C-alpha cells in the first residue's frame, strides 16, 4: 500500500492511456488526479479523499475509459438514484449510449454494456445472486464511499468491498475525512494493493462570513486566524441590551430558562426557536430571509444555497420571498426557467398541477427562488437542479440532505442556524457537517472564490463559530452490522464458518480491534492507581477491602431493588393504560391533571405507548401519558360513555361531566390506587448483608469513613476498568458474535439448519431475496399466510406498514382501510411479536415496529384515487407520497420474485403482488421511472 499527500508527491510520467484520456478534458489535471490514475494503471486499487468539487470523479471516469479500451467492464456505483441518473448522462456524453448502461432497481438500460452505472444496493444484490455479469468485471467505482458511515445503509458498502473478487480493482472516492489513512489501511488489508491519495486543497478558496442585520462581516480578522473584532464587539453590545436564554440555565437545574436544551447555547438562537420556521421574524441582529437574499445579490454572491434544517422552513422561505416581491432574475432567465419547467413538467395533468401548487412553484422559479428537500416531487427536484446548475436559479432553500446529494455547487452557502433537530433533541452541527455543508461553495472554473455565510442568532458567540469553521474533523465510522438477509446470503454462498470469517474482516471490526489495544494500555495504568487506593484504605482492625465490598454490595442491591420496582411500576402502568375501556373511572395521583378521570377513548392500537383520551374533574378533555402515573391505574368505577361520543359537542361534554361528578362523589382514592410490591428475595439478601456489616471488625473503627473514602475510590476505579476491559473483550469478536446470535434466531425459526451449517433451508432461500428492513417479519408473514386473502389495495395497505415510518410531527389517529386489511395487520403484528420474542431470547435487537400511518393512503391510491384527494386527505407532501408508494412497490416486487413463494406462501400471492405493482405505478408515481433520454 502507498499512502501519500498528492500535493507532495513528485509527478510521474503519465501513461499513454492517461494522456489519451486527459486529452478529452479542457483543463489540466491536478497532481492528485494524475497520481490516482497512475495507481489504476499500476493495477492497484485506490482510495481518493478530496474536498467536494475538487474533481475526484475524473479518477472514476478513468476506470470507465480503461474498461472500454480494454474490452472489459466497469461498474460505477452511487448512493442514490439521482446521482446514478446524472452520472449515466455524463458517461453517455463521453462514451456513447451503446457503451453505457443504467441499473437502479426500477430502471434497466443496456445492462450488458462495458460501463454500467448503478446504485450500490444493486451491486450488492448481484454479488449475493452470483450474477454472471460479474465474470468480466475489472473495475468498480464506489462514488461517495463515505456513505459507509450512514446509519441505515452504510453496511451495503462494506458488503460490496468484502464480496468483490480479488481481481477487481476498487476505486473509492470519498469526501475529505480525517481518518482516510485508517480507512485505507483496512481497504488494503481486505483487498490488497490499495493506494491512498489525500488532497486537501479546495479547488476554489473558501471565505467565511457572518451576516448581522444588513451587513456581511468577515468571520476572521486580517491575520486569517483570530476572530473579527467587529463581531466580538457586536456580541458584547448585544449582551448588554438583550436577555439571552440560549446559552446556559440561570440556575443549576435550568429554572428560568425558556428552553433548557437548544444545542450547547454557544451558537445562540434559543430565544427565538419557538417561533422557528413557521414565522421567521427578525430578532435583534438576525436578518430576515428577504434581507439576506437581496444583500447576497447586491454583493454578487449568488447563486446561493440557503440551508434551513426543516422542510417546512424551506417552503415557508419561498412563500415569504414571494410575498416580499423579491425578484432575482432578468427577462431572459425568467423565460429560460419557465421553458424548463414546462418541458420537464409536460406530462403532469392539470389536476396534478393544481394539487402540487404548480403555478406558485413556477412563479417562484421564474423569480430565481426555489426549495429543495426530500418532500419535493422528483420532477420538481429535477427542474430545480437543472435551473440551478445552469445558473438561472439564484437561491435554493435546502435541507442538509442536499449536501450529500447530487452535484449542485454554488458561489455561496448560507447557514441560517448552526443548531438542528437530530430526531431526539436540538444539537450543534458538528465540524464534519459544517465542512459538508460549506463544501458546496465555489464553482470550479466559474468562481475565483467561494463564500460561507452564517446568520447571526441572538446569543451567538463568534469565537465558537470561528472554532467550528476552523476544524476539519470528519471521521469515517463504520455502521456495519449483520442482518438476517445478509446472514442467509453469506451462509448460502460461503458456509457459516467462512461467512463468520468474512464478517470479522469488516471495517467495523477493524476499528474495534484498534480500540482493544488502547484499552489494554489504559488497564495497565489504572491497575497502579487501584493498588494505591487500597493501600490508603488499610485498617489495623481487619480487612477493610472485604468490608468495603460488603457495603458496595448492599448499595448495588438497593439500587437494583429501586430499579426493579420502577421497572415493574412502568410495566404495570403501560399494561393498565392499554387495558382501559370507555367509561372506566381511574385516579391520577399527581400533576396538574391529578384527580378522577373517565376514559372516553382507549389507547390507540399500533402505538408504542398508550395515550387514552379522558375527561378530568375539571371537565377538560385531554390525552394522558404513562409518565403521569406513579402506579398502575385501577378501575374504581364505571360511567356510561355513548358509543359515538362527540367530544366537540357541548351537550355531550356536559352530560358526561355530570355523570362523572355524580359517580365520583364519595369514591375512595384508595380504590383507584395500586402499588408494586418489593422483591422479597432481594429484601432478604439486603437484611443479611447489613447484619454481616455490623458484625465485621472494621465496622466500629473510629477512622472507618476515612478508610471508606479511599476504598470507594478503589472500587470505582475497579468498576470503570472492568467495564473498559469487558467492552474490549466484546469488541474482539463483536461482529462475529452478532452474526452468531442472528444465526441462532434463523436456526430457531427454520431459515438455517444447525445440523447442516453450510446450507440454508427453502425458507432461508426465500429470505435471500427480501431486502426490507423488516426482512424476517416479511418472510414469516409469507409462511404464515398473512397476505393470503387480500386483494390488491388491501395488500398495498398491509405492505405499507412494513416500509412506512412516520415523521416526528405525525399526530397519529390512523386506521387500516377496511376490516379485512385490519385483520391482516393484526396477524402481521402477531408475527412481529413472535419474532421479537425469539430475538429477545437470543439477545438480538428487535426489528422496528409496524406503522399504519400510510396504509389508508396506499389503499386509496391503489383503488384509483386522485393525487389531489390523497394529498388533501392525508396531509402528505407529494415527494413523501411518491417515495413511500415506490417503497411499497419495491417490497411487492421483492416478494413476487422470492424463490419458493408458491410453496411456502399462498399460491396466488405472487399474482396479487404484481397486481399491487400495476395499481400503484401510475401517473405521478410512475412519472420518474421512464427511461432517461
């Protein structure tokens, strides 16, 4: 393996092939491009880590060039279909349509061509199927290989790298990562002869700014390192005049703070975060969106990508600029954008255009303004992307997903905030994320410099912004973990022992093994500290170590007793709430809703936690949560609640409140209260240990507590060291151990046969072609005939529950479309629970829950409903609707083609799945699956 910084490597004489290849480009290659292409010429694999826009795709294109010249084959893989489509067009322009193919799952064009562009998952599936197309394969380009860190899809890249034949040269193209050498070391270990080329020079220099009020300030001073003193002066001035709740709590417990957690507080913004994207008003020095856009245009800093970490925020920003009358285009650009929209959207019907807000989209587009996010319809995205790439579109409001997507460089990148919601809490963006986002600034061959503009937020610390902008830490971390589909495919192709050995070669295990060495070094140092602490705890009356361990054991058992009691109480609360029926009268002991409650609607099925609808003594109707109960609710009485109770009817509410008041009069609170008993065995153990403590000779030592402090330090160090060493031991075989546990689940359910460890059963063969996140649940449901009696729309509804995942803003209240699909969903949930029990027994993380949130929409679309009706009734964005529908189509396609389906499932299931595909793939859903021109 050769590791080198390309800038410091002497230029080697390019080969004849490379000279011919370079002649097709109108610019001279940088040294890193020449060096990486030289590695390919030498028959080596190569990892190229370089900034966005630096031209690293040239190296992948050289592998394609060689494949055509050598009459061999090159597979060019990308992480997303949009990138595959874009790369397909680029390569067709360079090599002609006969030499280039495209495979993206739902599109197949010229699959036998010397160059085939595909998504990484397609190649993974070909490897498991042992496709004959792999026989003449010489090169594989893994574009955007840093997707290997992706929590959901990253494992696919490792499966490909481990599964390719040794003769295949791998060309891995990555964004700048801070551990490129570590990743390259692993590639060289598992592939052999992989060179590493690191290039840190941006193609266009990047300048950092902060915009406060109407002025754009440089972030750094004249020396390029220290913070601009004008910004620190602004921060001091603001702190004297503005109350800032965003930096830290005013008290130790956070009291007095409007929002206790909004990132670290150093990037400000918390005092206005409640207003957020829905009503973006100017707060102090924070400029309005209209002001930002007009200032950028006056300063010659467009086209710009304006990052807003919210889909709704992006759409709201476009509407705000429309209302404000901002116009960024000239007459020629407006005409070009309108012509582009009409050409790309020609196939949209008038009713679809009305449902999609087409007129507003085109009006904003013609003014040079658009949004770009995952909720946007693919055809809208295509228009935005082409308009922006051509320079006609001036400002695109985008979520962070654009930073990982297709090639859309800009002159300027704007970051509205440096804090984003990560699904659980508001957190500061990382230096790696900042690098990714600002990497779009500066168009090679067009701009002489790129610009990153951070908007001022109340409470912002300019020093923290400068620190974020200065760091270049973006480590590549493996997200690899074996799953059921991977396990049966590996066992079938390599046998169980060989499969286990392959998984031990993963990048995840490679990184884990390095941590084992560090843990061993730490253990040696801590051992000395432990010995010193025990020496300080010496007692002349006896063995203080044994006394300290008794005390520690009592503490641990008491903690365990409290934990178990709390756990039992929570389980009892969840069970009690889920069993409540309309009319049950229960008592809530604490909180602002404390008192008697009558249940109006029981807990909704399919939700992870029960939240029944109740009326309280104050006659208010609310939903209650398990967290409000200290003990399990007990039905103390019953009140008649009408079957069709209308909560919005004043008369109905009044009648129910009277009935509740009458029923609870004189009712004892104790009747609605329960308590979880203490564990008798644990209580007995604690009593015995306390007796042994009192009898110990060190118990009466006058210096007992002095000794105890030293002993507690020794015990704490021992515990911490034991945890560290245990984790290190787990890491030594962590991936293989996960694989063994997964195989145990598959053994138990009949997908593998422990008596024939190198073979899979017929059910396992079927599972090899199911790539769903809930792959095992799908396979079990087929075997248990869950889908047998369903027609097309009903099957679409039930399949959707295994692909759809509701957004955090989903309010619930969903239902299955009819009784038949509801019964099938209940049967499917039963299968999910049964699989979960087996997973629990073998210590495998349970597969995610089902979600019925898209079921009714899928069934109605399959039944012929219009797009306007679907979007209007279910509150979906068009992009989300198309994406989820296509995922249902994909799952139906997998099931229909699964080997042994007729024997293991119901005879007509494949036919029904094909019917589902036909019913769903119509109009707007099928619009983007046409062949690229």
